[in-house]
């Protein structure tokens, strides 16, 4: 399948930065929120980032490799809001929406951007034990990080991917699963 947009019947315009979807940091929606886009073998979803503590504590942001969780989700009404905190809104460790893929620290409250939901992603992990290739990735109660289950470990949480290569430097190359619906 070639790169392109999966709009499911919409005729709305979508703007993708020339360098790829990971470089979109939009103060207003430049694509239908919730839409999926395929680019270089990966699949991205366009979402709105929310900081539950904003404006009282405007320090929350999403960076490359950070898991994001559903804050508010209402597809029929075009609401696809994510946050970094797995303990607020709809978010819990089983409510993982995707992986932040923007290298910009400008992904803050009210920014529209693309998260990775399919393909291979670099994912931050919490530790303390380093994962090995084949380990299953799950959500984590620590904001901005994911956790892992060793091969053969119990599946008590929703698995969102499998470790392909562990760098042992805080990130893992993960094949994403169960995020694209």
C-alpha cells in the first residue's frame, strides 16, 4: 500500500509538512481531527494535545517517544484529545492512544499534531529493568513513559507493542500494535 491519507469518506483538506507528519505543530487544526495518515510505512493519527493542569501549571508537553493517553474521545463528534498523564480523563495505562513523534517541545496544551499509531516507533520506557527484544510494551503510571512485560509474563494490561531492539538508553524500537482502529 502506498503512502496516503485514510479519510474514510471525508473530502476535507489535510496539510502535511514537507518533512513528514512528525513535524506538524499546529495551533489550529490543519487536518480533520482523528484522521489517519500513512507515511513511510508508519501510520499516524491527528489529535489535539491537552494539558489537564493548564493554565495553573503549563509545563506539560509531549516529546518524541512519549506515550500519550486518551483524555477525551468522542469520534462521532470529532473529539480526539490526548495527554501525557495516564491518571486523568479517560486516561489510564490501558487507554494508550499512541506515541508522540514530534521532535519539538512546542507540543503543549491546545496544539494539534500527529501521533504514531502503527509501524515502528522509538518509545521511552520507565525501567528500572531494561527490556529485551520480544518483550511486550504496556502503559505505565509514570507520565511520559511506557513499561514492559518480559517474554512469557502475564498479560494484565493492554499490550501496545513488541520490543524489536532495546537500546538500553531509555528508548526502545517498538513494533506498535492495537492502536490503529
